[in-house]
């Protein structure tokens, strides 16, 4: 069996996979709340004890943070992810700890057409590079370099690069956020918490309880991004709609930035938990308009395929793909 882990700031998916043919096939998958545990090892131990798994060929762990060897400094979790105990538990079999977006990138070549929602057909160049961007609890980015006929994923911390305001409204947003947080990185705007920042900005207050009469004072902070999205897509709150529109435009602009930096002529993929949930907003045109607003290279960007990954387990499957590659 292959052991795959996709550990994010909110949830962790763990699965046992068979090798399969085109891509690994899941045997058992479980979901855990990341912050219910004090370590990566504790989460993996719980899963292995629950499933009784013993014969692990190899393992790949994707973690939302900066990776050095078998240790990751997690961005939105208050502890280090150390895979060394996991390596001991599986008896010294091959194991890798990767940035979560680098791990997810391994799924791109094996995605099925029905797992993608196309935002721009483009004219892909099979020998070109690709790019992956994913907003969830945070914002992740990865590059897929074309080398000898195959994609080689490379990690990035582009989500923590400076947010680049493009409009007077975004300039006002940056001014407000900088007073509250200091430096404003892209993740302050394009992420679940970024959507909350936009929600508060549009409503003209930093008090979540009194911000929106539609959502009311009792909405749980962990449920707030979903509540904002529901109010926006359902037309229940005009300000929530404006916040979501700003979010989509900022997301599209950053995806376009990544496409330029990566020369992603083979395609740009939108992963993460948020995109499938706001797909109608992404398909409205605002995302692609911001993506393409890059003169003098707008025509070049129009050639790049752009698609949303609909499979919520893409990161886990990507880790399983890599586990299969490194298996002895």
C-alpha cells in the first residue's frame, strides 16, 4: 500500500492507495481536523491504528508550509510537521515530505476531463510549463516545469508575496489592511481569511458581529467564508456580493501573475477548497478578465488553458502519485 497525506491548516486527508494503472486507486481515506492534534505523527499514528495498516511501500506527505528535509514549518498551524517518526513507523521505507501544492501538482497529468471545469479553452502547448494556484485556509502556488517530456513540480511560497493592488478600491483595501496587519501579502486577500477581510472592508467595520444584518451576529468564524459566499451567490446581501467579486478579481489577477512568472503555456490549474464552491462566480467573467488584464501580454495569456480542479481530493491523490514514483 501507498500512504498519502494532504495536511492543510484546517483539515488533513490521509489515505491508503493501491498502485493502480493510470493513477493510484484509494483503498481507504479518512479526514481529520488538523488542530485536533499536536503533531503530524499523532495524526498519522491515529490513522494507521484505526486502519491496522502495516505493509506500507512508501509514503508522501504534502504539508502547507515551508519544507526542509522531513520537517515543515507550517504557516497556519502552531507546530512543526516532522515526518521522521512516520518514517520510523513505516520501517524505513521511502518517504517524502513536500509542500502541499508541490504534492498536489503531481495530480495534474492524471486528471480526468470530468474533474476539470474549463474557464478558458486556450491552445495549450504540450511541451510548455504549467502552473497551479489554490486558495483555501491559505494561498498556495506551485510551478510545473516541463523537463524531458514530463512535468516536474516545484514548490513556491508565492502566496506570501506582496499583494499588488490594481484599482482604487484595492488600494484602499491595502491601506486599511496595512494599518491592521502591517505588510499585506496575497494571502491576506486571496484565501478563506482573505474573504473575511474583504467582507469587513466592504461592510466598513472590523466587528464581525455587527458587520452584516443578513448573516447576523452569531455566525461561527470558521463558517464565515461559507456564509459570505452563500449570501453573495444567493443575492441575499449586496455587500457580500461585492466582497466575493473583489475576491474573484484578486484571485484571477494573481493567477495571471503566476501564469506570467511560470510561462504556463501548458495550462493554469485552480485548485483548493474554495474554487469549486464559488464556481458560478469564477465563471462570471470577472476572474478571467482580471487574469487577462496584463498588457502587453494579454494575447499570450489568452492562449493558456485555464481550469478549476473539481476533485476535492486532488492534493491527496497527488501525494499518492508521488508515493508511487518513489516506491522501492
